[in-house]
C-alpha cells in the first residue's frame, strides 16, 4: 500500500515532468512496448555520454581518473535528450 500511495503522490505532484513516470515501468503498459522501442530507448539513455561517475573511498583519485580516461574516450559524444522541464 505504501508504494502505491507514494507512486500516486509522485504522479500528482510531478504530473508534467518525467518524474511522473515510474522508473520500474507500469506493468499495464509493458505489453505495448515493442522490442525496437526498448532498444532505441536503451541506446539513447544508457549511452556513456549520459554517464556520471561517482567515487568514494580512500584510493588514489589520480588512478580513478586514469581508469576513466582509458574508458570514456572510446565513445563518441552523443546528444542525450535528458532535459527535465519545470513543473
């Protein structure tokens, strides 16, 4: 019951933004999702251009950045339509 209430409140408070959507997917809508639409969404929104890296701990920050510098340059920057408008 608490999760249903929380989802309903979130949808009401943020009705005109992306935050009105359930990040887990609405089970009633999932059957209408095509494989092509799923792949297209994943290709755009899970591209490394849309990644943020967070670190914690007491390891060497320079080594962390070296590792990222080996990985991220492998990808071309891609525009990610991820703006969240105000309610």
